[in-house]
């Protein structure tokens, strides 16, 4: 009995030892795993000087990008300066509820989306058309002159552009109202009338920024093989046909990337100008989410509430970006992510 | 060629029968209008800054200054706030540009090295911040916690590195520094530091100039960080001084009708002149260096486009 009991024991041990011996065999392919780890450590150690070069940049991102990102949690807390980001009492979605049920909510969303959409609808196509036209011209001097002049306003600061709007649109002494006077139009107080806010904003954006994007498109157009144009010309293609079948397809990847980027920043871009153009009289149209965050957060010190609104804006923005990126991918154009 | 053109012409749809010259004429007309729309307001501001404010207000200034005066410029140049703002802007722009360029070139170089362990993870993390960030308020609280409020650091640090610029720098090094060059240097015993400082940086001159230009213009024109982080008016950069003169004063004066009328009218009169003059004084430096900057910006646009 003992022998019986012992023998299975023995076989078991034998099996166990056999098994133990078999285990490394079956794991052989993954056996070298510890080696790359050591290798990796070695590679990390060997690259220490590169990490030193990278360190200040990483530190910058940790302090000014990731730390605020971590601080976003105050949107779910009642922030007080003593307890800081993590110590303030938790309130869940209270701030979001308060924002969504506040009387400004609908107006803010409407103002933000309308302003962003109008701005994109004009600011996006205008540079493409301008670039195609400049590219079509044969006079090199006129081309260079146009490009330089249209590009110039993008160097002028937003403060100055808005300052110019204030003096040029002034109801008493402004150039625009004098011009309108010739046409028999009564002076318009552009910056005090809410319905004029968006047209003024969009027109000045086009004035200031169209030239910059135009130059990007011109750079892309310069990359198109001139042989394509020559061949098309020999085949009798008109200028319009060449623009439609050579130039536009040639810059389509750039258009698609810039479009996704523009959509990705749809709700952030131009907030500084909205703030500068805002007067108490046009606030019913000029108050957008971002200017409201500034007002509620920095002027009224409602830190948690305004962070929640900002987060709401970011999430909305991210959603738009991902949607359009997905659409672009479906159409087999370049996508960003 | 003519026969092909002739043969095709009959079958072309209407839109394509618009002759090429029609396209050219339309382009020239539209572009000329656009050029005029950009130039005339700028020109008008220059002549208005040299004209009698009454003539400007009366709509009598169109092509040439009326009632020529330097009064506005004399007052602007005598104003200490303007000069202090100018000095602050020069300081902030210089410091911020130096910091940005150093961080971008060093960081971009490190990220361009394929043998940097963790490079992919780091890049992804950085790109995330491009599309999602903590927002204005948490960033303000961080700057406040760091004790940077009302110091130069609040103006020069929070916006120092843009991810997009970092990616441009990374692509620049990937394209312009072949691996063989580094391997050869390594064989000769050059460390990463040595390679970076004696080979990569000198070869990256065009990148450094481009980044310096971008950041100079950006920092010179920036006002928002100064607006939220600075309280002390003595530390205001020029753009913030401009904002107070050009934008705030207008609103304040329309509701602020106290004092005797004559002095108010006088203030208004000279105030307008000063506004036109301020726009000229603050725009002139940047437009004067623009032809030089433009070359580099075009290159940058190309770099970005190639990267895409």
C-alpha cells in the first residue's frame, strides 16, 4: 500500500519534474523576455543625455499642460484656495447642472456655435479661392505684390485690429460711416448693435487671417508638377478645367488637414477678439462660452463653475474634432489621427 | 494644338467655355479689390493720424492729410506709459522667444531620435494637449500657485511651447539629419550632447530662425496672458497699454461725461488723434520687418504643409 501510494507519488514527482522541465521548453519563445528589458534599461541609460535635452520641455508640459489638466477636477468640486485641487469638497455634476439650467445656457451655445460656424464658413474657403487666383496669374510681380499685401495683416495684433475697428467704425468720426453717408445711410453704431457683432467679427477675421492660409495653399500649389498643367494645356484644357482637375485635387490633402484643424479649434479660436469686441451693449450676441468663462472665472472668481463650463466647451470641441476626423477618414482623405 | 482645342470646344459644358482671359480678368479684379481693402484702411489711419481731428470727424480726409499736425505723435512719444509698455514688450518678447526656441529645438531634437526609448508615448501625450487642455481657470490657478502672478514669468512661460512647433522641429531634424551622420559621429566618440551642440544646432539654423520669427511676432502681439496674470500697470506690455487706450477709453468716455464740456470736447478731439497715432506707432515696427520675416514664414508654412 505504501508502495502503491508511493509509486503514484513518485510518478507524480516524475511528472512534475518532467513538467517542470517541459515548462521552459514550451515557453522558450518568450524566454528572452528579461533580456530586452535589461536591454531597454541599457538603452534608456545610454540615452540619458537625450533625456536631459528633453527634460525642460517635458517639465514645461507637466507644469503648464498636465497639471492644469489634473486641476480640471475642480469642475466636480467646490474649489477653495486653501484645500487646492484635490482637497476641496466633492460636488459631482452640480456645476454642470447649474450651467445647463442657467438662463444664459441656450444663448451662450447659440452664440458660440453661430459665431464659429459663420467664421469657418467665410474664413475657410476665401483663402483657397484667393490662392487659386494668385496661382493662376502669370505676372510674377503682381503675384508677389498681392501675396505680400494680403499676408501683411496677419502680422498685426488682434488688439490693433480691434482698435482699428473701433476708430473706423465709430458712428461719429469713423471712415465706414462716412462712406455709408455718401450712400445716404444713417450712421450705424456697429459695436453697440448686437446684430452687427458677427458680421464685424467675421469680416475682420477674413481681413486679418485670410492671407496667412492663402500662403499655405500657395506653398501646396507650388508643389504641383508643372508638367501636369502643360499636358492638360496641350490637350486643350481651359484654365478653369485645370484649376478644377489639377489644382484643387493637388491641394485637397492640405485642405482636408487644415479643415480638421480648423474644426478641432472651432470653439477656441478667436476668443480673444470676441473679448476685445465685446461691449455691454452687444453682449447678447458677443457673449460666447469662452468669454463667459473669463467673466465668471476671473472677474467673479467662480473658479469651479467656470472650469466646468470650460470643460463642457472642451468636450464639445473634442467631439466635433473626432466626428470630422472620422468623416474625413471615411472619404479616404488624410485624417489627422 | 489648335485643332485639338477646336475639337474639344464643341463638347465642353457651358462653365468651361468661359475663356481663360475671363478667368484672368476676374482674378485681377478680385485680387486688386482685396489688395485695396487691405491697404486703404491702413493708409487712411496713417493720414488720419496726421490730420486735424475735426477734419477726420467731418469726413474730409480721404486721400491726403487735412490740416497737417504732429500733435498726436508728440503726445504719444511724451507718454511714459507707452514707453514703459514698449520696454516691457521688448523684454518679454526677448525672454519668451529665447525660452521657446531653446525648449523647441532641444525637445524637438530629442524626440526626433529613433533610439530614444519612450519617444512614441511621449509624443502621443504631447499631442493630446493639442486637443484637450485644462482650460483657462485651472491654468490660472496653477500660475497663481507657482507664485508667478504679476511677474514676468507669468507672461513668458505658460505659452512657451506649442505642440505644433515642436512637431515641426522634430520633423526638421528627422529629415535634415541622416542617421549615418550621427552614427559616424558616435563612432568617432561624440556624445549626444556634443553631437547636438556642435552638429545638430549649427545645421538647424534655418529652423532656429524660423522659430525665433514665429515667437517674436506671437509674443509681441500677445496680450491675453498679460491681461489675466498681471495686475500692476507698470508691468503691462505694449498691447495691453494699447488696449486700454484704443478700446477701453472709447467705452469709458461715452458713459463718462463728467467735467466741463469744453475740456471734455478737447479730450475727445485729441483722444481720437492719439488713437490713430497709436495704431501707426505700434504697427509700424512689425510691418517694417515683415518683408524679412515673410520669407521665413513662407518656409514655415511649407514645412507644416510637407509634414501634413
